[in-house]
């Protein structure tokens, strides 16, 4: 069963932070800076699945360019992959990863990790 995927907005701050505290308790301050404080990432670089208004799975894509020799290549880095412990085993993070992989194909992003 496919769940609805939504892109994060700045209005999702409280819900995202609640999710991070549960799923990534040892990296709260780092992820807060990466997600909300980085000039290199936009809110819509992050997608999530919610249930009953709470974020239950979350995956980010950091699009950028990489220089390979004399060439510059569009690249995408998957980051901040996580699912709330009570919702694991449903394939939610996989669904979000597939979403970003399809996005990269459609956008001509040739390199990812």
C-alpha cells in the first residue's frame, strides 16, 4: 500500500523536530542544523510520510554538482533516512527512497549516493 508523500515546508519545523528526537536522539542538534540551518538545503529537499498528523518516515535529498575531472555532474545525496520505531517494517523509507530515485532520473541527476 502506497502512502502519501509530502514535501517538508518551514511550517513543519515542530513535527520534524519531534520525529528527529525519536528516531535520531543522538543527532538532534546536527540534523536541526542540516535540515533547517543549512544555506545549501531547502525545505522541499526533504520528503515525509505522515499518519494522524505525525511524521512517521522521512528522507532527504541533497542535490548538488560534483566536478569529475573537467566535467561537472549533477548529483544527489540521500540523507536523514529514518522511520519511527512503531512504523518500521512497512517499507515506508523504501517508498521515500524510490520517490527520490525516480525524481533524480526525471531531473537528469546522473550520480547519487
